[in-house]
C-alpha cells in the first residue's frame, strides 16, 4: 500500500509541477478568469485584447479581501478582480460574472457549465501553473457547451527553491486526492 501511495504521489507531483503545454489558438470568444490569484485577472485582461475576445468570464467568489488599514473599504474578491480588469481598459459590459459564491475549482467548473454561452464557440481558461492539472480534470468532467483551452501563468522557475511554491504544490496534491475521492470539496466537508 505504501508503494502504491508513493507512486501516486510522485505521479501527481510530476503532473502538477510539469503540466503539459497545450496548443493555444490565435483568437477566443471568451477569456475565463478563475479566482485564487489576482495575477490571473491581470493576465486575463492582456489576453482579452491579444486573443480578440468578446467577453471576460469572471468567477464570482464572494469572499472578502481584508483591508487591515481601513476595514470599511473591504471588498469582495470578485469586485477586486473587476477593478483590475477595468483598470486594463476592458468595459464593464464585457465582464460576465458566473456562479453565486464559488468556493472551489469544482464550483467554478459546475457554474461555468450552466451559463448561457450562445454565440460563444471557444474560451481560454486562465489559472496558475500548479493549478492547471486539477483545473483540466475538473472542467473536462463537466459537459461544457464550448471548446475550452487552458493557459497558465508560469512565473516560477524552480518550484523546489521557493517556499511558497512548495506549499502550493503539496496542497495541490492533497486537493487532487480529495477531488478523486469526493469530486468536490463541498462533498468532503459534508462528511466532517
């Protein structure tokens, strides 16, 4: 059992730290920005223009971004992302929120699969390098109404030399195990 578990962990470690690079098209009808890192909103804004997109689909995570200096100026996560996108010259009418209060990647994939994508043929999902393996698994498990490609921020040169990256990688391994066992994190929480 220990040998099997070790093999699975090393397999996930490899898949998470060395994700396959997919073909990225020259244009997309929509850019999908997942929650979890504001850099995704910055990159999504750049890709909006570079890929001649019509819309940015933004995950509606309603968690609060703390403002310790002025608590009265606390904002919802998605509101902060909207600010970033607007500062990058994308009109508000081109930003479409999806979900109610997405708390996980599973929620994001589920709610994205339920939105009306009439007139949209393809989208590019933006996330981080160490998140892409699980994102692909989860989004591909839903019946999506459009062609989906995936793009990730690659800002870490050697994950083994960066304390934050090491934590993220091992957290992703745990989240992969939870996904394979329960499908969604809310299912895991229900057993607590």
